[in-house]
């Protein structure tokens, strides 16, 4: 079953095996790798294999992750990647992460994508909690978390191994009850 989620400007859909080139382009950009502990993929075949693994996970009877392509509805082009990684089912929680092409930064696309995935997680998946983390220097990312209603819960010290050394990370979280109070669309008003 192919899953898709729509917002006003975005189509968030399961990856197809043909998406690996767009993902590789995203993962090879210095500005998108700067705060990514995984760094650059070794080569194109590594990215192609990764998309293949995500495609296989999509076909599983019980999904443990929802790693999806973010597409521009108007243009049909690739915007980035977003994922909900589920934890132990009894805790009903997930971690969300995202990465967008730089030409979509500062225009509300990340906020729209994250808000849509939160709605999916709390609605369709009946999650209790969704959390996210980022380098304390990744201002754009933590501002997205704040815009969607997440609360900064703390700092993990020297937890991210980035190219220029170990970084502290802000940890954010939001509960289903908090998301419900926003009407399910924090950061999208006005």
C-alpha cells in the first residue's frame, strides 16, 4: 500500500526506487550535511540501497518507520525527506526527522511538512508523543520545532558527531494532547 499525505503545498508520499537520485543530490549538499551525523553517502549505490530499504519497509505488514519523500504539489518536484521512526509500541512514541533542499528553506515548507507528519502520527498512528532533536547551532531546525508547537525539553551534551567535532543537541517533544489543542495545525495560521 502506498501512503501519501497532502497539505496545501506538499505531497508527502512513500519513496519509490526511482527517487534515489533526488535523495542523493540532497544528501551531497554541504549545507544539508552540516548538521547530519551520518555525513555524506559513500557513493550513489549507497543512496540507491537506502531508498530500496525504505521501499521494502513500506511494504511491511507492520511498519517501524515512515520515511517519505516531500514533493511540491504545484511543480511536482522533490523538496526533501521526512520520517517518523516508531519506538516500542507500548510507549506509542516516535522520533521525527527531516531534511529539505536549501531552495525550500525559510519559506514554511519544513513547518508544513512537519505539521502534516505530526497530524498523521497523532491521528492515524494514535501516537502519544513525538520527539525531535538537532544541533544547538541548527537554528532553522529548532525554529521549525517551535513553530509546530514542540517544547524544548533539554540538552544532550556532546551527542552529535559532526564534521567539526561533537555538538550538543536540543531535544524537543510534543504530546498528542498538546497537538490537539492547536487544532492540528500549529505554525500554519495566518
